[in-house]
C-alpha cells in the first residue's frame, strides 16, 4: 500500500484543472463557514487549507476534496459558544477530534458508518440545512444571530426584520439573486457563490457603506498554537471532540460514497478517517475550522477532471496563495454576502429528494426522518443521530420479527398447498391430529422468539397431541433469546407429557443451543436429519407418554413478558 492512496500522474491535466475549480468553489464557502463558526473568516480559510491538504495526502478517497462543511460548522459554532471565554479550548477539541478520528480509522470502524439508515441521514442533513438557514436570517439584514442557538435566533427574528440595516439587506438580496439566477452555462465556468462574492463585495464597498464587514484579517502564514486545558474542562473538551469526530466521519464517508459513484472506484473508509483525523489535528494546531469531505467541492473537482489526490493538494496550495496575497481584501467582504452564500448552502443541504416523495414514502421512514430533523434543530446533532439509530433499529427488529413469524408454519392437517413430501403428508393424515408439525423457514431471533412460544401455546387442542415435530432444517442462525425460546417449547411439551422431536439442526443452531444448556435436554433419539424420519418416529408414539424418570426436568427459564 502506497503512502498516498490512489496517487499517479496519468491524469495530471485533469487534476490541475479540478484542483483549480475546487479552490474557486471553496474560497467563498471557507470564508462564510469561518464567520458562521464564530472563529472568524480566516479560521475557515485555515481549515480549508490544512484539512484539504492532509486529507488528500493521507485519506482513502483519491478524488475527494475536504474542508469546512455545513454540518461541522454548525457543531463548531456550538462549541465556540460553550468556550466563549477561552476559544483555545475549542481548538483543543478540534485537535482531539482529529485524534479520535485516527483511532476510529485504526480500529477499522469506517466500514460501519455506511450502515446508518437513509432516513436518519436524510433527517440529519435536512436538520443541518434548517439550522444554517435560520442562523443566516440575522446576517442577511445586518444583524448577528444569537450564539445561544436556533430557538433564541427564531425569537429574535421579529427584531431583526423590524429594524434592518438596509445596506446589508440589499447586499444579501443581490447575492441571492446572483446565486439563483446565474445561467447554467456561466455557472459551469464560474461558481455562483464566487460570482456573488466578486460582484457584490466591490458594489457594497462603493455604494453600501453601512453593511457590516468581516473586519480585520490576520496576514501571513498562520502561527502554530498549542492550546492548553485544565482538568476541570477536560470532560467537556473530550465530549466536544467526540462529537466532531463522529460527525466528521459520517460527513466524510457519505461524500466518499458520492465520489465512488462518480468515479466508479472504491474508497478505503478506514484510511479516509485517518486522513481526515490528521487534517483536523493540523487545522486545530493552526487555529482552523475542523472539516470533512465536502460534497460540493468534490463534485466540482470530479466533473472538471480531478481523479487523484493531486487535485486536493493543489486546491489547498491555491487557497494558501490567496491567503498570503489577498488576505487584506477579505476585510471588505460584507457579512451579508457570506450570509447569502450560506443561505443557499442551507437550502442545498436539505434533502428535497426525500421531501418531494414524503407522502409516498414508507410511513416508518417518514417518522424516523421527521424525528431526526426536529431533534437536530431543537436539541443537538449527536442526540439526533442516536435517537434516529434507536428508532431505526427498533423498527427494523419489528420488520424482521414479522418476516420471521411469516415463515413460521404450524401444520396438523396438511392441505395441497402445504410444502410437504407426499410421504410426509400421508403420515400426518394417518396420525389423525395426533402429530403437530412446526416448520421454521429462516433465522430465529429475539424479535420473534416470545411470539413463537405463544403461538405454540395457543394452538387449538394442543393438549390432544401426542408428539410435536420442530423442523429447524431451514434455520441458518439463532440467537440466545430464540435458543431459550426453544427451551420454553421443550418445557411446554414436557408439561403436557408429549414427545418433542427435532429436525435438521445446522451447526450454528446446534452451537447456540449447546452453549445455553438447551441441547443437553434433547435426547439423542429425538434428533433427526430429515423431517420424514422424525414424522415416522412420531407416528409410532401412541397415547400420552409418561415422563422419563431418568432425566431431570429442565429449568423453566421463561422469557420476560412483553407489555
């Protein structure tokens, strides 16, 4: 494995052009994200430079371009608010977040990030889009959004729009007009966000003097910092770092999937997390925003020919040149211009594809998406993901349990549609209702275990059967709860002085039953390789058998009753 994943020089021209276009797209977004985070425009530029450079070098998605993103900026703004009295602690959280991402990559958990259900991702991203929209309602009219969050900002909106700074409002409107009305043929050459920045900034400088601007921007190459913290603040710093790490991992690997689809390649998720972690560590040391794989920049890079890490590295070098040469000009950029750019970003982040089909989408998916969206906006992002995963998992278990129960077949009197061999059907018919056949076609898990036991207990005339045949030949796997449910079935049959015959237990099933002490309760003479053999044995049983005095009764480990 090479030091730089996917590096080659066969596509140099495409990578150069892709890197240049990605830098053009990244510049206004980096400045806007920096202002929105509370650390200043320059922090956004630092983040784009360092995260973009090191994630490209050490990451696992060759064509991906990284830097500050909407989700990371929203979280970082909250962290900056928490550490308002000591901003260096916010940077310490960025550094440790990078460390955590490296550990996630080394632990090889990247492959599991893709298992997050789509409704959770949809609600999460749409919630972030809503947060960005709400937080830009103040800057668009010359006011600063409340650092206390979305709810406080919403309460302040009447005040914002009741007393607007008209110069700022006009600048914001001009930005939105350019962002939405730029013809497609022009947008392919120059991103609308950059056009808005280059057109509205000089106009505002000349004709809209009352529009608040970015203000002083540090000059030259950034000086490395080493933030310090105390034991009193360690817990909140670690919590903030963990949030950044998890969110950055999700954000990056979702973008990696987009890159895979466009380039027909396969990214390395664990290596990508390591690269992102290194980039975020360095960004934190230099006072930059944390970042992740950026979809808009990556798509622009790929569409214009970028295919290798060269494009991501070049994008960062170009941004560094802009920082060193044109930094003072950024001081004149109106905050309303950046607010307008972010307003459009917020709208783009919302999952309109899902929302357009919300009336036709599965009801469960709509519930999950809505809950995650509201939790993201009103509580916080990590809680939203956790709640969404819990909801999705519970609904998934319910779906799987329903499927498992649909594959549970209880047969006493076979019909032409019953999937039995003629010999098997003949034995059941001749038994005249004395043999009960239970056939499970699929896995058995905790979701359906209790209901399976209940179905056995509620079979009409259950106490009239002399034998029960439990066919597990089509069960590929069984968990501990279901294994104990089998024991409960065994106890029920014993309580009715009946015989229980087992058919075709596969190795995984046998191992699970043996591990929980269930297998030892099944006499070897009651285990059969085929259903026909078991039915033939059951047909020889007459009347109600007595208990075997040589074998102790199994403990009754009933499953907990469900509410």
